[in-house]
């Protein structure tokens, strides 16, 4: 949780596929690619639920 991409990559290298690794904490749409490139198996992005921005799709009828 909240590891830097450098530390994540080190964990991937150490485990060599012997464990399923999940990255979470502080991951945003801006950092997602960098985290994915570390080789972790699962990425959790809490911002999808707790930091979502409202999108107005209202419809006006006259």
C-alpha cells in the first residue's frame, strides 16, 4: 500500500511470480500506467469511487 513504483518493481523482481502482487493506495489515472509497467498482478484504484467527479447528464424538457 502506497509503495513507490521503484519499490513495486523490486517486489515483483524478488517474488518472481511466486506470489500475486496487488498495488493500491494513491494510484490515480495519472500514475496508472507507471504502476502497471512495474509488473504487479492487480491494481486497485480507490479514486474511481471516492474521488469521482460529477458529470451533469440532466435533460431539460420544455
